[in-house]
């Protein structure tokens, strides 16, 4: 058994920015943020606690909290080693680097064939997929010594039945388990391992969080930025594979089927809606960079073909090629790291940057994806809320569709309450709209995957949810043809006015 180092009490907090020392919620160079200390106190209030679930808004500092707790458990000899389970390969490296700054050595390159980590490490960082492949290896590793297992974004344990079973098998012997999530979650179909569920008054099983730190409180504390949502509408025309010509306007209360097809038409890079929104977002980024010279923007795309097409549009707009991050390409982590350390304007990504990735200079976003679950939306918005100094704002451009507007409104209600802002009731969607949108999100997601035929788009820009609407702009677009599941588009010569 290798000898464990002596941990300093503040080791896991020292890399926090020394901002606003008079405000405890922010933390300082030698103090945890107030919520982190409060969560630690809650944890150690019970000596027999084995499982602990923390729900903290993205950007609040879950990693710092987890590493501080880990160092305390190591220092008190409650555990001897640590396993961190992360969603992606990039986050493995990010966790290992953060742990190193906290005085904890974790191996991000651990492979299932290794069996055990090298003696000079305190533990390993692995992915959920890695555990699912060889759960028995990780069970043996967990039982080898007293182990703390940190399950980052633990909702991934419910992504597939096989993943949930593997996580239970691998980490059931753990001495302590810490589960982290950036958003509250609940499930009545796929329970997440090591999470406690109780039935509510409707009989739905709801997850029980041991400590929660929401977006509203984080705004009050100045830990995260407020987010402004700018929704863009548009008049869409398209032709189905049966030859029927259809038209709809985003945000006009059509059926889910029509709205989904209009949404898909809007996201087509060969139309005019996306170029118009990207141009507006780039203008907004230029405004932000007058006070924050290194501010960056992120476009979240549905698939790789769309991401490359959006990057080409941005290159034409700005004269500089953006950073493109595709989930299954090699060296994606290096691209993200280079972008984070640079002052480049734009990054375009599919899903890899939507969860857990730390690029604090992101200030402008374009939500150009068909993903519409509350969890994914909150994680995507979380990329823009990490505050570096007081007074910063984040701006996110999104299609004017009911599901996204309802999700944005839910976050805005927390923001407006925290900032004590007044607004007219008719500017907000009510709670029933949000409930209906959440109930219908799966159906809409399925509809977006259906094939559609020739389409053309007239886009009309409008800013909603938190800003004054500019004058309406109508534009023409090329018609495009898309095969059922294919992401390739062919421009045709037809146009619509």
C-alpha cells in the first residue's frame, strides 16, 4: 500500500479566483464559497453517510467542492483512494488537472486492461462507457482499498439500462459515494444508481437531493452570470416528400408536428434563418468584446454536417475560421483547451461542449440544435454562466419554438427573481406552458428525426424573453432538399418570397 500525502485544509479551494473577498459566497484564495462550505458541513454532520447527492447549477464549482471533500476524506483516513466517473474523455483530463491543483493525483489514462492504478496515484478518472464495458474490473478496483467514488453528472447512469447495471455492480463496494449533477432530475422509468427516490402526491418517483444550490441563489451570490435569451422567429415554407407544400411561423402555436418541421427547416444551413441569426450573434459578440476583449461565442449544432456548415458561414462572416469540435474526432480536447486559452471569436460544436466543459470566456451562444430536453438545455446554458467578474451578462440566441421558450422562461424566472427585476406578465409563459412543453418534448424530438422534403425559408428576426424587439426583417432563402436521415443538403434553384 502506497503512502498517502498530507493534505492541506484549503488545497482544493486555492485555485478559485480571489474575487470580492468581502463576499463569502464568492470564496477567496483561501476560503471556499459559502455554498461549498455549507455542503461540506451538511456532509460531515452524519458520520454514517455513505451516499450523498449534490445538485449545483453549472458554473457554481461542483468540482472544487468534490475535490475538497475528497481531500478531507483522505486526510481523515476514511478512504484510501478515489475513482472519478465522468461523461466524456475530455472531462477525464479536466478532472485530473483540477485534482492535481488540489494535491490529488488521479490517472486520466487508466485503461480497463491495467487492473489497478500505479502506486504513485491516489486513484483514477474513467468514463461511464468505460465502466459499462468491464464493470468487474472496476468492482475489484473499488474493493481493493477503501474507495470514494465521485459520479460526475450522475444522471448518465440512467442513459441506458446496461450502464445503470454496470455502475451498480462496479461501485456497490465503495466506502463512500458522491453523486454530482448540474441540474435537478427525476425519473419514473430509469432510476439512477445510488440515488434515493420517494413518490410524490401523484405517485411519481422523485429523486431526493442531499444538498441543492440553484441558479437563482447562485445569481444572488454573484457566482454565475445572468443569461439573456434572444429568440428569433421566422416564416418557413417547405415541401414534404409527398409533394405537399407547407408553411408555418416559428412560435405561432402550431401543432407539434408542424412546429418540429418548421424548426428543422430553420436549422437548415442552406436557408437564410441560420445565417441571419449567426450574423446577429456575431454583432452581439463584437459589442461584448468592447468591454471583454477575449469574450468568445459557441454555436451548438445538431450534427457534424450542420456544425461544419455553420463554421463555413461564420468564416464568411468574420474572415476567420472558427474552432470546430466534433465529438468523435481525435484531439477534440486539445482544440477546446486551445480555444479556452486564446482570444478567438467562435467555436462550433456538436455535443461535446454541452456538458461540464469549462470555458469561462464564453459569453454569446447560438442554440442551433434540435435537442429539447430540460436537462440538455440546462447543461448547454451552463456553458455560458461561469462568471469571471461582476456585471457580466451572457446572451443566447435560440429558435422561437414553444419548448425552448418555456425552458428559457423557467431560467428567466429564477434570474428575474434574483435580480429583483419587474416585467409584464404577458412577456412570460405560464407554468402550464412549461408543463405541456416538458410532457411533449419526447414527441417533438422524434418528429425532428422524421424525413422531410424540399423546403424554403423566409426568416423574420425578433428578440424576445428579455429585450426590446428590433424592427422586423424579412429575407428570401434558397430551397433545400434533405433525405430522411441524411444530414446532407442540396441547394435547388427555387425561391420563395
